[in-house]
């Protein structure tokens, strides 16, 4: 198994270069085809009183700004593609609903892997990727790049956040091409349950055995959260072990619960320190 179709989500000109670099770096390992995808977002326009009709000058100005961004993003992507000498194509769609619109979702569903960048809190933009929509609507794995990491490097050390859920299992198998190429893969369980099939000390043993049959060498480790959240424990492990990639299932609780109360996925996405592959 290898990634053969990679979709690079190029939301802004600020992060398109980094996303494209990561996409073509991963594509080079298996000769994958890279699709550059951009949403030209038509923003809401001010209404003119007293009739409350759209201001045509404002409408044109917003459209011109969105189109200028599209041109800049396409130029960056094509330059990266030509430098990489890779198979690629460019797709852009005008939309008022962002990356949750149907044409973009349809494009994403045909890809092996999606690559996107975490939003830089210092550079807010309407064009930033709607990760929730992609995770819930595409059914494809998403590789998120922290905004603090702009240059790709070999993924040698991988941490699998394992809790036995279907989301964690899907993420693990979605990451298999990367796991097989890594030097070290750690299966890390926080507060593992004591069940009929495993004790807390053997959490992850079955998935480790399956990965071994694929040629992936793994180590098992566990931790207790005590007075910390699971996300905090995982963050500490990433930092202490100099992890290049975190693999985890996304939103193992209901989406509504996560949106209202937060959770491990939401917290880790807000404070990313390593590349993160998410599946749901």
C-alpha cells in the first residue's frame, strides 16, 4: 500500500508553499499524483440602506480580492510542482461556503491522503481550512501541518495515540505507508482499560502484532493521566520523545459533544507541535 493520490488543500497564499512542499515530498516516495485544491471564497457583502441591496462596488472589490488570492496560490503551487518534477493538477472552485462545499468534498473523497496546514492564530483568514467538515464529510485521512513547521523533513519517529477505538484503528491503517518507512513507531495508550482481551499493561498488543506482519517494528507504552487531560499527556510525550508524527483517531466522542465541551482532538489541533495524521 502507498499513497498514489494526494490532495493539497491550499487555503491561503501564506501557507500554500508549505503545504505544497509537504505534498510533493510525500508524493516523491511513491510517485503519487498531487492535486492542488483551492476555494475562492466569496464573502458576505455589506447591504446598502434603506433598501438593503448589495453594494456593487463592495461586491466587485471582494471578488477581486478573492480572485487575486487564487492567482497567487496557483502560482505558488505550480512553481513547487515544476521544481519537484511531479505529476500534478490544479483545481479551484468559487464558493460562499468554504471547504465544506460539495465540489471540494467530492474532490477530497477520491484522494488517498489530504494535506492541510494549521491556521496561524496571528494571521486569521476566512479561507482557512474547515477541518471539521473535511474529517466528517470526506472520510479521508488528513495530515495536518503545524503552523510552526514550514519545511518538510523525514518522518522517522511516530507516535500512535491508541485507545482501541474505530477511529484510532482507521488512523493507524491510513498511516501505514508512513509507518513502514519510519525508524521508530510507539503505540501509546493513556489510561488504558482493563478488559477481557487485555490488561492495562498489554494495551495495544494486538495492533502491534498486526503492524509487525506489515514489517512495522513497534514499542508499547502506557501512561496515567492522573490530574492531567489526555491531550496534555500526549503533548508531553510528543515533546519528550521528539516525535515527528502523531497518528490519532479524530472525534471519538460525538461531534456535538466536542464542539460544546472540547476534547482531545480539539485541544491537540489548537496546540500542535508535530505533524498529525487524523482519521475518523
